[in-house]
C-alpha cells in the first residue's frame, strides 16, 4: 500500500469575517504615523496623530506633528481646524484621495464589508500565520482618477498599516500603532 501525503492548503480568507473583526466602537482611537512621498517634496513628509470615527459617522484625524490640526472628513466635505482657531471647509470631491480614505476606513471601522465592496474592488490574501493584505481599488471614476489603490495590512484582527498609491505616483504610507 502506497501512502500519499496531501498538502494542506490554507483556507481562503473571508473578507466578511476579517472586516467584522476589524470593527471598532465609535470614538475609539488609533495612533498613526504617516509618511508621504512625492516628487514635489525634497524629503518624505511625516505626520503623526490620532484617528477615530465619531458617532455621526465622520472620520476625525487629529495631527500632533509636524503641526497640530484636526481634519474632519464627512460624507461630502472636509473641514480643517487649526489651533489658532482658523477653520477651512471644502467639498470632499476636491480631494478624491481623502474621499477614498474616508470610505474605506469608515466601512472597516464600522465592520461593514458590504459597503466596502460597493465602493471598492477587493482582493484579500492571507497566510498561515494570520498575516493578511487587503488590496482595494476604487470603483467610482472620480476616485479612481486620483487613487490607484489602497493596500491594508494586518495580523489577525489587527490593522497594522495602509498604503495609498495615487495615480501620479505619490505614495502615502500609514502605520497604526495602537490597534485594539
């Protein structure tokens, strides 16, 4: 009798299960460090701060360095508030990359895979060590004209980082430090 060994294949990753695990209560914060590389900059721009979703469904980015400011990303606008009291509000369609970031992170933080798939083509890969990569490409022309892709990485139920690649070659990398 000949013994055969069947190679076990890892189970296909489940997007719905992953997104459900990544969900966070409103107001829970994530510390982040962002690095933006652009041909317009002589050296990468580094930004650090806190990210959260409020009860109204807005994404709030509070930066500590290189300057303190609060960015409020709502469904249709972004508002920038500086410590000096200066406020500026403009339509979100003027910054499609922020719209894509908001759509992806709100869906993920709310644990809503269906909404994520309404706005993005998604491909999830994972390995036996529970490391995963979620590649997102915007479906809407107004977003895909500026955003090539979003790549989220993590381990198990923890979101570790995000890389946004813009159509002009600019790359924005975000590392999340305090995931739940």
